[in-house]
């Protein structure tokens, strides 16, 4: 079959970003489909059709491909880790801004999953001392493979939040923890690891614990940068006041929703 014909018959199934990524990963290059008369070899056609059927069943494309793009780089993923999302790219970009502005060296990527935040920071600022931690050994295995792929020197710890980590070590902690309300884990989210999504009834169980304990692990005037649900700013404000941080700024996503914040340890 001709690639242009396959595309025209299938394009309404996939989101445009997913379709472009699928074609790129199938053929190993970016292809202008409108100008392409490529005949699809049988092996690649089977791969494309398998991905299409899995996509129709609700399985995210990243799990079919075993990879996803994040901040201009491709990371290995499987169903032991969350699929990287654009909201987390925004958090990563903001973290990079503070690292450069304040000449930060020691960073903890808490609840690291596949390692996209910590590994991206290390790739862009090679001199960083990065620790990636997660409660899931399976997730850490994915993160370690991603680090090894690019020969990135990262320290990894299996840890339930801060358990086993050193006090007063980190100038900056960045975290994308589970923050989805238990009742909202449905649809395509059921393909992703429950442990990495479930933030309890309100969605804020893990963030509450992180806020309550992070100060112990930050250096004086250290920063905590976090991702949260689009509807959780009011709850976050209450917790921030309770635990004595100073709000440096709130972070919005591309849909103009509040998706995170930058906090300063003030006591």
C-alpha cells in the first residue's frame, strides 16, 4: 500500500501529533506525506496497522511504540511509567530557568518515573548532580535504561517519598507526583500505572506529604518546584501557608490552567 493512501484512510483516527510520531518512528525519518509516494513494505504495514488497532482500543501510542518524545528527545517508556506530557515539559523548562539563574548544582527529581525531568536537566546542564528517586523499582529500571542510552551519570534511589534520602542536601527539588483523584482514573488512564497516578480522594495526598517533608531535605533558601492538577491551586495555597513556604511564582500550562508552582524554603 502507498503511504499517502494509508495516511488518508487513517488520519482521522490519530491525533496529529501521534500520527506524525508514528510515521517518524516507523520510517526512521520525518516524511512529508502529502508529497510522498512511498510504498509501505509488508512488515511496516503490519506495524502501522497493529498500532492503529491498539490505538482504537484505547491503548496510548507511546506504549505501542515503547517510546515518547519529551523536550526534543525520545525516551523509552512502558506501562510501568507514565507517558511524558507537555505539562511536565513546562515544569522542566521552569526548573531549568531556576537552575541557571541561581547556579544550582544539587537537584532531586522526586517521583521521577521514566526520568524525563532529571535526565533532561542533566543533558542540558551536564555539571548538575542529579538524584532521581521513585517508589517503583520497575519505573527506576526504565529511568536507568534511559540514562544509560545517553551515558548520563545519574544517582538513582528507590524511595517512598523522602525515605532514605539525606537531609539538607538539595538546592532544588522538582516533582511530578501522583495527583489524579482516584475517581478520575478512567479511560486511557487505565492503561497507565495506577501507583503513578493516584493522588487519593482529593488528588492531593502525595503533594501534601511532599510539602510537609520537603523542607527537611532542602538547603537553606532551597526551591521546591511541583506539578499539580489544573484544579488544585486553591488546595496548594492552603498547604503552602500551612507548611511555611514562600510562593515565588505559579506556573500555567498552554491552556492557561495553573499547573504548578515554585516555592522557596523560608524556615
